[in-house]
């Protein structure tokens, strides 16, 4: 199991077993703080009660160490792992966990209580999968570790597949396998080994983003300058603590607001030039390198720019199924892997700007939702229902031809305008803003019809609902993304892509203190006069001229639409062939083939929906190849 995770920990590995207790813990180490053997895991606490293995970093370990030393604790090394164990000795596991600020997936064996604790960090930066196989609990950072355990079946969960087809990722707590689940973020699960076998206690939340957003209504009336100063101070401290490392450290820099702010705060607190990294593409629409270069020059960083050819990007696609271990079709996985690969040549740790969009209203879909809901909510219910009937009377293709001018309401989209009108029709008359937001984040409509033999489970997204006040629901959309899209798409993408090349990434904006502060801000501090991330922009202005970052938002993407019609066409045709789809038995071939042919004929832009199916098909092929080789 640990051998399958060497990429996550190339600097060493060890195991510990207690055959009488029936416990074994294994760990692979990526040495970041205290490179000596004093930082090795599994590691025992000073009394021998607790044994821990963990992936991640505790950023406030120096503060905790000082507090624990004042209480009489003594340390043999200077790792954060040893401080964590001392915290458990001093305060117990549950209270000790609540004192930790960082990113982590933990397994803690309590030899006194004969209990194992599995714990995941507050925002879900680090993954933790678990399964029960023939009465044995197995767990690991990636599914590939679980697959090594004798008897693990790996049966595709069609419910999880339906969720994947809607969202382009498998949301927690599901995994693509029926036999495995993800521990939710901010959760602690206790498993006791008894005479009658394992006793699982339900996961307990030790922190809740939801509670901070819900109890912040009405939100605090903070003057603009005070809010800006408080956020600046918080972010400076979050950046400072994430710059502690005994290995080379740098930062991703795209030239956008979030990464530019992180780099600015790093450079402001460093006596040396910070190392920054970006990748560029020859296609201007996808190339952020010139913007990053300008910001780096202004801040005086030691900047590395790596231009990636289309051939190099295409060559990385076959790596994705094994890298992610389950279907994952956010196509920015490819540039994320490529920038991680380029960065790892020079650094072992990289800071990123992840979290700015979810916390400070950065996604364009928030603006689109407000525009659409603001218009349709003023239309009387009977007229909405009549309009819904009228739209559905014509198929999407007919609307594409005859009514394109009427479709600007839904904004630009990868789907055809007619399909977007039909999405609008599905929520007219419901008076439910949550259902409209669900449509904005949905890839394939009606996933249970596409995925044969499936029933799509309810989630916080698919359930819809929420406050009807437009400002408060905009805040709720951000909360929904923090609970779902952030851990299961954004953070999963960055973790797998970076750890595939043994690079640790740290996200200062997702410091839990910043999340709590953002939850209490009024919407006008995040969105003002159509300007997203208002307060982040004001903080960044203190370090970088507005002219350098005031530009349209760019996604971290690739020219997938043209690649599917060009260099990827034969590969995609093989995976999307009717015979291949039928023999697989997971998808109804008809809608997939129709979309593929329409995409090739340029009748629609089906790149994202097709990529959903392609990444599952490629993953399935990889699974079959591994099974055959074994």
C-alpha cells in the first residue's frame, strides 16, 4: 500500500505493526520540516499512548510548541508531527485537533483506548479514503493504496458515476467505488477495536464553515478601511506561517488577483527574492504568462517561465486516470500538472492562490446567477410557467437557429444557446433560486438517464433551496462551493497534480481564520458595482498597481474544443465509439454519440460534456489494463 504512494513521499517510508491489537500503520515521507530522522513517521508520543501518521503541515506548530513547553513538554526534534503528538497528550485528540491550523489527513492510534482516529483538515485540502474489506479497515491518501489490499473489489458505483456526470468530479463522501468512501472535510471518525470486531462511530465535525456563514446574518457592519486592513493582516500572517520550510520554497504566479496577492505578501515578508513559477501556451487565449511576468518584475521575484507545447500537454493526458484514481474531468487538471512539474524542478513547496473565488465572490457564475434570478424573480408565476412551456415547445436546436438574440440572458456557455434556454425553462415557475444555481453548475442534465441503472443521490447542490434574498443567496452559493466544488474539484485537482511530482502546495487564502472572516463580511465587501473580489483587489492595490491586474478573468484552461476536433480526434473516437460505449455498459450511447458528432460538425461546443465521458472511459480502460497486468 505504501509503495503505491511513493510519489507522495519519495524521501523515505516506514511501517509499524501491533499484531496483538491487529493494527498496522504505514507512511511515505515528503520531508519538509525537520529533515532528520526525528521527523520520521509513524511517530509515537512521549508517553507511548499515541501513534500518528499524517500527510500535510501544521502551520501554527511553533506557537503550539511554545505553549506546550511552558506546560512542561520536551521535544527531541523540531517537526510539526512531534508538536501535534504533544498536543494530543496535553489536551486529548478532539481538543488537540481543534487547536491545529493547517492541512492534514491523520490516522491516530490510541493504544490506551484501543481506538483509531481518522481526521481530515477543515477545508479538505488533503484527501483521506477508507474502506472495510472482509472486516478490516483500510485507509489511505489515494484509492490506489486501497486497491493493493487483498480482497478489495473496486466495483463501480453507478450512483457516484451519476454525480460525476453532473459535476465533473465525484463529490464526497462518495468515491467511484462502492467499497470506498471519502472522509468529509473537518471531520473526525473514531473506530474502536472490540472483541466483536470494529465499532465505527459516526464522523463528528470539529469545525463548520456552514455555521460561520449562517450565524453571520445579519453580517457585521465593518467600515471599508478597517475590513481591508484586517484582511491584509490576516493574509500576511497566513502567508508567513506557510513560508516555514527546510526545503526550497516558491509560489505559482498566474498574474491574476489571487496568486499576485500571495506572491506580493511573500515578497513583502522575505529578505530574499521569492521564486515564482508560471507556464505559458502559444495560444493567446490561454496564455497568462505575460501578465505573470509583469507582476513578477514589479515585485522583484526570481521568476521562471516555462512555455508548454501542445505536444507536451497532449502527452500528459494518458497520465490523468492513474493520477486521479477515479474519473475527474476538470480539464484544468492538465495545466495544473504541467505547472507543478515545472515548479518541482526548482522547489519542493509552492504557495498558491486557491480559495479567492469561493471566499470573495470571484466566479462569473455568481454574477450570471444574480442577473438571471433578478430578472425572472420579478415575472409573475403564471407567466413564468407559460414561458417555460413555450421554450420547451421547440427543441434546443431550433432555438439555436431562430432565437439566438433571446439567449443572452443566460450568458456565455460551452453549451448551445438552445440548451441553455431549456435549462432556464426547467426552473421557471419554481421560485427556487437553488435550482437555478444547480443548473449553472450542472454538466449533463438528467444524469440518471445517461448513466444506465443509476439513481442520482441528493446532495447539498441538487437539493436546491436556501434563502430567497438575492444578496444572502449569493453568499449561500459561495458556501455551497466551499462545501463541494472546492474540496472535491479544486483542491483534489491541485493535490493529485502536485503530489504526482512530489510537490507540496499550500493555500494561504484558505487559512480557516480567513474563511471565518470572509463568512462575516457583507456582500458589498466581496461584490460591488459588478466588481468581483472587491476587498481582495483593495488589499492587492497596496502592493501592485491596479493596471497590472484589472483585466478579464481567465480560466486556467487548454484549447480542448479544437484539440478534440484535431489531435485528440482519433483517441476520442475510439473511446466514444458506439461499440465501446455499449460493451462498457455504463452510458446510453445515443446522446453521447449525438453530442460527439455535433461537436465535430461545429453545431455545438460539447467539449466539457464530452470530456466528462472521455475521462471516465479512459479511467475505465486504465482499470482494465491494470487488472489484466495483475
